[in-house]
C-alpha cells in the first residue's frame, strides 16, 4: 500500500508542478486522482482546448464544463497512470502550449 500511496503522491506532484510550469495554473488536488488546470492562458474555452489538444497532440482531457458551469476555463485529467505516461502527456501538452499560449 505504501508503494501505491507513494506513487500517487509523486504522480500528483509531477502533474501539478508540470501544469503550473506550462502556464496552466493548477491547485493541489485534495481528493481523488484528478487535476483541474486552468486553460485561461490559451484564450480558448474548455471545450475548444480539449478538442484541439486531442486533435493536435492526441491527449484526451475532459472539459471542465462537464462538471457544471463553474468548470468553464478548466479541464480535468486523471493522474492515476505511470510516471512514463504522465511525463509523455506533459511533454505533448507542453508542445501544445508552445503554439497556443498567449502572453
């Protein structure tokens, strides 16, 4: 159990730090294994961000609006995955942000 718990904690740290470094402001999740970063620095809404991220970089994310109107401007991703997969997803999201980040 400690290995799994340590894995989730390290994955959470990797994902939260990674999103913040990419300009996708992200708070530390307190509950489940999901992060909810902001897309505001792209100028896109949640739906457009997720559709373009999937089309351009093959990374699937759920628009924040799927969780209510207050979720606009965010997207949700799970970090219950291997470190290798999380690093690759962050690399692809970084490429996406290089093209789409504003300011």
